[in-house]
C-alpha cells in the first residue's frame, strides 16, 4: 500500500500548479466566464501542448496512457484554480466513452484528435424526468434504413455549445427506466434536427438544453453495443465521479486555507477572529472534512478500475457521498466565517462554494449515492 | 394554556383573507409565487393598499397609525399574508426605524417621518456596519463632528441593503472618542440626497445588486435629525437590533417556502415517481417541517409572554438562530429538489421582461439565487455565532 | 499510489487468521461478539496466548520482545483480532506504561517491569486524572514529598479504569509548586498493595464497575520507582498520551458494524426486516461510508512513524463513529433497549432472554460509549490541539 505520488505525478502536479497560477487569477477567470464561449481556446491549446488532453488516453491512439491517479492529480489542481475548460466533458467522459466502448474505427479517427485538442465532446444524458437515474431515458432512437432517427430532449448538457460531437443516450428498446435497451450515439453538433438553447450555469460553466427532432445518424454513430449503453455509462460516469472528487478536494483545500488565513487577519473586538474558540473548532471541523474528503478521493481513484463491479460501484458511491457532505460543510462554513465578505461576488470564496454545491449535484447527489450504496 | 383561536379571531382571519383575496394585484402575487424579485414600485403599490385599509403597520401603536391588534391578531395577519404570497415587508422603515422613532424620537421627528414610512413613499436603509466594524459594531469609526446646527459626517458604511433605492438612511456615527466605545455613538437620520453621499454597488454571490458600500464625505446633517441624546445612540441601536432579530424569525415566510418546496417536490420526478414520494426526500421535508413547527411554537410562546407584559429579551436571539437556519434548510432542500436544473443561471429569466420559455421547469430559475442569498441570513442581523454568544451570556449566565 | 497489500502482507494476514482460528476458544469469542462482560481472566488468557506466539507487544523494540512489522502489518494484526472477536488488549501496561519505561526508564526499571507486563502477570492502571484536574491535567495536586529514599504520596486520583484489578499504577504527582504547573510533575510507578492506597468503585451510567477513585494517604514509594528525572514527568506523560490516542479503531468499528447489521437483519418492521427499510438502510449506508472514510484516513497516515496531529483527528472521528454505531444499534432494537437485567450480560445467564438475545447489551453499550468522546483527551481538547498545532490559530 502506498499513498505517495510518483515522480512523474509530482512533475505533473507542479506544471498544472504553474498553469493555474499564471492563467487563473480570479480576474482572468472572471473574464473567461463572461466571454462568448465561456473558456479559453488558447488554454485548451496549451493543455494539448502540455500533453494533458492526452493524459488518460491510450498510447496507441496518441495518448499517454495515464491512470486514474494521474487524472486525479490534474483535476485536484484544476479544482484549486476553478478551471472552466471542458476537460471533464471532453477528455474524461468523451475520451472515457471512446476508450470503453468505441469501435476500432471510432478510436482511430477520434482519439488522436481528442488528444491533440482538435475535437471536443459533450455528454447528453439527463432528461426532465430522469433526475439522477442514468437509465431513465425517454429520448428515442428508431431504426431507419442503415442508421437511426433520434428524437427527444436532453437537459443541462454541459459544454454542448462548443462540442463537435455530442454523445447522446437514447432508447432503442425497452421501457422508460429499463437498464436494457439504451444505446449511445455520437451525434454531430451541427446536424439537422438538433437545436440547442445555450446558457451559463451558476458555477461559471456553460450548458444547453438539446432538442432532437428526427436527427438521423448512421450505424457507425453507435458507441458501444446497441442496447448495452447502461453498463458503458456506469463505467464512464464512475471515472467522471472519481475525477470530480479530486476537483472538489482542490476546491475545499483552497477554502480551508483561505478561511484559516482570513480568521487570523480579520480583527473584531480587538483580537483576530482566530482567537474565538467556536471559530477554532469550526475550522478544525472544516479541516477534518478536507482530510476525509481527500482520503475518499484517493480511495476512489485507486479503486475505480477494480475488477469487482460491486466493489467498484460501492467505492464510487461512497466517495461521492463523502465529497458531497464535506463539500457542503466546507463551502457553507467558508462563507459564514468570512461574514459579509463571503457573500460578495468579488471574493473567490463564493465561487468555490458555488462550484462545490454543483459538484454535489453532478452525476447524482449524496442522497442518490447513499441509496445506491445501500442497494448494492 | 390554550391554543384555540377565539370566534372573534376566526372571524378576523376570514376578514383578512377576504381583503387580501380581493385586493392583492394578480401580477404581484404571480411574481411572488415565482420567487421573482419584487420591484420597489410594486412593493409600494401593495403597501399603499394596506395603508388605505389601515393595516400598513399592524404592530405599531394605534396612535401612530398602527392597528392596536393583540399578538394573536398580528400573528393571524402575518399568517394570512404568507398564505397569499404577498410581498415581503421591507424591514428598514416599518419594522426598524419606525418603532425607533415613535419610541425615542421627538414630536417633530414623529410628524416628519412616520407618515411616509406608513404610506411607503419614503424608503429607508440601515447604516450600521463598516468595513472594520461588523460583529464588533461598537468599534465603528464614521465620524460626525458638530458644526453649528449641523453634524459633518465623514466615513464609510458597508453592506447597506437597498441604499441605492433608499431616500433615507439611519446611521450610527461616532460623536465622541472618550470613555467606552459604546458611549460615543449617536443615531442620525440622513437624507440620501444630501451632497457627499455616494453609494457604490456590491454584487453578492447570487449575482444581484442588493448591497452597497456608502461613502460619506463632509455630509451635512441637521442636528434636529439626531434621535435622542448625543452619545446615547448605542441604546437606541440595541433596541432596534432586538426588533430586527424578531422579524428575521420569519415563521410565515418559511411556511410559504415550505409550501413552495412541496409543490416543487411534487412536480419533480425521480425513478418514475414524484420526488415527494421518495422516502428519503419526504423524510427530509418532514424533518424540516417539524423544525418549523417547533420554531413556530417558540415564537408563539414568546409573543404570549410579551403580550403578558414580559418583553422579549435575549430570547430574540433564539428566534433569529432557528429562523435563519430553517430558512437555509428550506432553500437548500428546494435547490436539491431541482436536480440538474439548479445549474442554469440565466439572470434575465427573473425579470418580468423575460418572455421566452423557461429553461427547465418554470419554477427553477428563482431558486438558486434564493438559496445563495439565504446564506447571508446567518451573517446579518448579528451573526448566529454572535447570537449564541449573547444567549450564553444573557440567558445561561455563562 | 496503490492500494494493494503486498504478498508478504497477505501471507501475514493469513497467518494471523490461522493463529486466531486455532487459539481463540468459542465461548470467549461468543462473549466478545455478543458484547457480554469479560472477566480479568478472559483478558489474561488471550494476552498470554498472544505472548506465547511472540505477538503480544509487537510495537516494542525487538530486543525487548517486539516484532519487526511494517505499519501495514501492525494495522492488519490489530484489525484481524478485532474482526475475529478476540478480547481487546488491556492497554495500560503493554501500550501505555511500557513505551514510557523502555523510552525513558532506567535499565533496572526495564528489567523489573517489562517481563511481567509481557506475560500479563502484572496489571497496570493509569493514575492521571484527579477530581480537580481533568482536561487541565497539569493542574493536578496529588503531592509527592521526598523523604529519604522514598516519596510520600498524598492525594486522590479518579476515573481510574480497572484499578480494582491492578497490581501497579503509573501516576503523575506534584513534586514542585514552583514555575509553570507542567514543570513540577513527576512520573511514579506505584505498587497497588502499598499501605495507604484505597480503591473505591465508581458506577457508570451503564451500571458497570469500570472506573474507580484511588485515594493515597502517606503512601511510601521508593525513589527508584520514579521514571526519568524529577519534575520532568510532563514530558513522559505527553509522550504516553500520543500512544493512547493513536490506537487503530478501524477493526472495532467494523465489528460494531457487523453486529449492527446482524441486529438490523433480524429486527422486523412490518413484513420486512429493518435492513429493508429505506430510511434505516440509508442511515446504515451513511455509517458505512463514514467508516470507509475513517479506514482510508487511517491507512493514509499509517506510514507516519510518530503519531502527531493525525492522532487527534482520528480520535475525534473514530470515537464519533463508535458512538454513532452504538446509537444505531440501540435504535434498531427499539423497545427491547429498555429491559435491564445485569446478569443477562454474563455468559451462562440461564434464563431465556427478554426479547431478542442480542438486545441486552445495546443500551449499556450506548451509554457506556459516551465516554469515548471524553477520555484520552476529550474531543473538544483534541480540537484545541488541532487548531493550534495544525492550523496555527
Ligand atoms: C446580505 C447582507 C445584508 C446586510 N445588510 C446590512 C444593512 O442593511 N445595514 C448594515 O448596517 N449592515 C448590513 N449587513 C452587515 C451585517 O450586519 C454584517 O455582515 C454582520 O454584522 C457581520 O459582520 P462582518 O460581515 O464584518 O463579519 P465579521 O464580524 O468579520 O465576522 C466574520 C465571522 O466571524 C464570526 N465572529 C465574529 N465575532 C465573533 C465572536 N465574538 N465569537 C464568535 N464568532 C465571531 C462571525 O459570526 C462570522 O462568522 C448586511 C450583511 C449581509 C451579508
Ligand atoms: C470511562 C472513563 C475512563 C477513564 N479512565 C481513566 C483512567 O484510567 N485514568 C485516568 O487518569 N483518567 C481516566 N479517565 C479520565 C479522563 O481522562 C477525563 O475524564 C478527561 O480528561 C476529562 O476530564 P474531566 O472528566 O474532569 O472533564 P472536564 O475537564 O471537567 O471537562 C468537562 C467538559 O468541558 C470540556 N472542556 C474542558 N476544557 C476545555 C477547553 N479548554 N476547551 C473546550 N472544552 C473544554 C471537556 O471537553 C468536557 O466536555 C477516564 C474517564 C472516563 C469517562
């Protein structure tokens, strides 16, 4: 058993830290968030150049072949910087789907482009009625000729506007919430029949409502097996959860450090706030939440590749629950202990708080994962 | 002990219900139901309606334009207002400076200020906090120096809610540096149009402009606008803080929030059912409701004590703590109910000029801003930590 | 980073399991698994078994009877025992006073005291707390006045766990009132049979006799029984407290979980078992998630040889979980948490159980476990320590 970073991982960490320091000053991020596309293409190109886009992709397709822990190292630093580039949707999820379910042709064509920063992907799965159930899919794909015709609505699709292709879950057979009968499709963003409504999200990202009205795709657009999308989604969403846990740990650490620093410098009643025992104990509780979150983050990233599907799923859900609880406590208390300052848009604290709040929602909140854990 | 309403009270409730049902403008009710921010003119429109009925300030003594109702009737009135989603009362005039003026002000001040507070024509804001004086309010440094019939005020106030739309501000200023900090503070009423006052927006985490930083540069304030004695302002301020805390307990508003939460949870789907059928989520709503009920009974108990002539003291802090925690719990459950549709954050959706279809369900857009802004409730009005300090000292003798 | 146990660790784990399987009598295992009362002989029996294998004091230096194990092996060893329902190790001798003796004691002291700790023929208890000195331990007032080759000790110690069975007590006493309170404390080893020592029981809220008051009246203690230097006892005491806190709880928490699951599996709620009730299942899952988190927190800090700040947060989180599990168990047995028949907690009680047979210990354990957040430095004190030591507040 070993919880230390390898030399390569340490180097990766240093280089992402440098990037965040140089490119992600709060003001710079604010500009990105307010810009047209909501992030920076220059940053994306730089990530490609530094090999980060290739990090988790296989070597035979232009990737570096890194494992979940490598991604974790990167995501934690992204969390510290509140990085807004579509890394999660394109690389971790998009790349994850291609690796886990892509045909040889799809891999050969798409993975090198992904690694080179020439292709972006998004994942459209949520629907109005689905809440956090990945298998609650009403969007329909009907066989037509060699291919399929897709009709339905997908909600809150992150980074859909800037994606070249959207991975869409649609039902090819079975009833609304059946596990069987879900198929994943690679759909061109600009194909006819697809309309989007783009909007900003509360944590500074971009998302869209995606409406598909008779979108036609060829048989080669199927990702993985027809009707077998559920297992594929579970696998890839597991990876995404492991990665987002790392992002959350990065956010929490920043909040914990900043709040501690603030309490030591803010003077009220003639003393620094850090002299009040309630605040000391609150800070200790925040610190313990951070340590617990970090432990679970390591755990899930070490176990997300476990061969035993139950153990893997339990690890994923357990980590998501812990991250949800810790993130909530650390986020809310950071605002509280900053007093009025914590409520301002100007200070970074509120932005981390919002991101942590949304991370709990992503891929199922703590209640969802607690129930899943109990059912496993 | 008796919990039942008298026949008279029940009849009163029907009267209030009938009145509100007949007089609340539908557009205002609709905005309130959707959780849209209600504009100043709309709030004024509604207050005028209440004023014409003689109900603008239920808690004020009848001689100043209040109703003379007892605690039970006031409680019933608040309940009905919440039931009908009427706009929230803006506290600064009616709940804060008004009572202060009729308690400590002179006749001229009463005559000058109370009528326009009642009608809603003049809006007030609160100028207590400063960058260096938050929880430790007594350390405030904004100076008022006597110059003939005027004070000349210099300094910076911050976190002033609504200062950008207020006509007047009630301010704590330092008039002396001798003795204890608390003993050199005076209470001034200042016209916001006076030269030298400059409010600058502070955008809060919900993306909105509620708050301001207000700079005072050589602002001339007539001495007649001072409440009570010079250097006794702390006494008046403390009186007011008590009122603020009670008004933050928000039983009626939280009932309204609970109703909205239930409506939303009934609409939202989870595993093919309505979310409100989900045992975990239903359990959380029930737990919040139980907390709200116990909070309500605490309120009623304290109101009854007050009616029996025992004024509410440090117990007001209890109401503030529980009231704000419940508000946060309810707003948090509400965003939780929305699932992924908490994420979209298109501020324009909240404007009444928005005429595109909603992103996701139409009740979604207002909830995240409310959740975010509710985080402030445990900070303002004396933070909950400070309230606990007060209870520890004043109630428990620690 | 990886989570794999190495092959030799796995082999070691198998060896420990085999040893326990071959040596732990079934009735003893049953007592432990059902949460019944253990007698002194039960503890001694198992400690001597372990000692026969050379495993009773693995964390000691090898030349004194320790074993050269990796932190992982220590972790596995502790947790295998607990999961297999072995009686717990009484810590006062082997884990508490012994490290002080072998770190700060003289050669004679090592030779005199360590062997009887190893073979469990001498039982120890801890004499730190006093009626006026709990969290503020340094304010202790039990006096030791030098008289020739002896100290004469007068005062009262309290909350002394299992003093009724102890042969020896290690005591903090005041030898000077000058300077800071910490600077006038000495560390004495005192024979419990010395004239002038009186032990009186304190019955705790669970009805058990676990702790005692110990009164000292003109008790003569040879100077050679002092550890290290006079007035330096605080240093040794702090060293010991770290060991007291850094006990791994993962195993015992898992054991509590097993028991809780067993109980919830048998309790009925209408037509189904309590485990199938979504709201109880969610609480259980929540506990399990927290336990997993605790385990990984412990594993992450395993490599650190000197227990430091981690010891404080592991203590807080671990004891919170101990309390939570006992609370959930009490909730699970519902009405049958009420009956309280002391004898039902003794193996061999030959009346039929009132209600289900697993119910009897659940309330006593819940009440007893309130102690975990108080002793070994209360959880509030641990937070004080963390805010200073880690957060620099
Ligand atoms: C949305 C909003 C609206 C507001 N509106 C107004 C307004 O209209 N007019 C106005 O004058 N002010 C207003 N305020 C200001 C409000 O009253 C102050 O924010 C509040 O008094 C806290 O002061 P602070 O922000 O300086 O925090 P600080 O006093 O710096 O407190 C920071 C943290 O330390 C804690 N703390 C401080 N002292 C202690 C202690 N002794 N023991 C334990 N914990 C302690 C606090 O609880 C808080 O968690 C508003 C604030 C907000 C957020
Ligand atoms: C079952 C049991 C077994 C024990 N066994 C032994 C034993 O074998 N030998 C031995 O020497 N002692 C033993 N103890 C004693 C134990 O170490 C003390 O109980 C402990 O140190 C707390 O002291 P106290 O009981 O005097 O509580 P106090 O110190 O009076 O504390 C009371 C409360 O105040 C809190 N508190 C105190 N100071 C602070 C502070 N500065 N900041 C915040 N909160 C504070 C505490 O956390 C606690 O909640 C045992 C205790 C129990 C319950």
